[in-house]
């Protein structure tokens, strides 16, 4: 199992600088963010080559955006762009393209799932090689994205049966949604493409004061600083046969996020790497 990080934490820094840090800090893998470090399909090959020149494995490339955008023109543009990126990622020999389903609030739940499933099936049909597609279970800024819960995964995977389509599984989101991340994992372990290394902490005093619909009662943390039992979770992943990448997604405000002190952000990445390495070493002895 590899440990890497998602480059979005350093989207304000040039890619070459981010990759040099990855090597210096002891990472062997990165997940590239398109918006921050790739930009266009034409740049995929060069970005991947920059990683490989430093002996860094590219676990995945991630395109953030609402594939169900309520603006028909924007939805059409993003979906066409996603197909272009899929072809470029496939040609570069990267194994996974990560996307986000999103939601169109003007459509019914059933139609949202059908529309996104149509896009997912078209992506698979358009790439006859080995490229896999994954969705991250981020609920979105309005907490309304489809396919971010066990029920949603059941519904979507029934519509997209090809096992090349699966999940970038992020337990931090499930914690704040009140979903057991261990039980949820068991349901989808055969669809797992990549793990996100991110944790969540909950302030019970604040939660009591404002309730689930209030603000400030939860926040994202680096692994080891929140509620997830990482030895249990990673042992579960190993037992399921997962031998892919844990990509640290650093969104911890204690360590310079977002786009604050650069050295603090680097320290957060180093701390997360040290913690996860220790956990894995203990499990694999």
C-alpha cells in the first residue's frame, strides 16, 4: 500500500515545487489536482512526466466539478472536457480519473442518478483500456451531492455495473454525516479504487448548542487527529485485498489550511505521512 498526498493542498504553488517537496518529505506517490496543477488535457502528459522524472508514482488525477451542473451548457461543457481528460489520462498510463457526481436540484433524485450513470457508462465505453473511474464521496458545499452514502452507492452501482467504476473512499465525510465508515466500507470494498487519508473531529459542546444543521461543530483533520480508528480501518482495507494508494487530503486548519502558512502545510503532510506509515508498519509485521 502506497502513501501519497493530493496536491490540492498546494494549489497556490507551482507543480515542480510541490513535487520536489514530495520527494524531500519521503512520499513516493501523488494524486494530481487538475484545477491547480494540470489545467488542461494537453498538459496531462507533461505533468505526469514531471512526476515520473522524480520517481513519483501518479495514483490518480482528479477533476473537481459538478457533472450534473444545473446549467445545461455548463454541464455539456464539463462532460465533454471530462471525456478529453479521460483520453489524456489513459494515454499517460495513469490508472484512475476521479470525478464528482454533483446534483441538479431541478431534477428528481432518480433522474439525477440516471443522468450521471449515463455519463459514467459513456466514459467507460470511451476508454476501452484499463483506465478506472472513481467518484469521491464528498457531499459538496451544499451537502446535496448524490452517491455519497451507502444507499446512494447501491443506487448508482446498480446503474453502472462495470467494476472499472468505483470509489475514492474518504472516511472523513462519513463521520460528519453520522455514517459508520467501517460498515460502509464493507459494502463497497469491491469498488474501492483509492483511499483518501483524511480525518474528522467533532466538538460535542458545539454540536449540542447548534445541532447537526448548525456550523462549527465538525472540522477536517489530518489522519490521527480525529475520530477514525486508523489501525482498524487500514487493517480492514488490507484484509479486503486493497493494495492501492492512501492519498492524504490535508484540509486541517491547525496546519495552515487553506493556503496559509506554507511550512505549516508541509508539516501537516509530514505528520500525516509519519502517522500512517507507523500504522501500516504495525499492521504488516
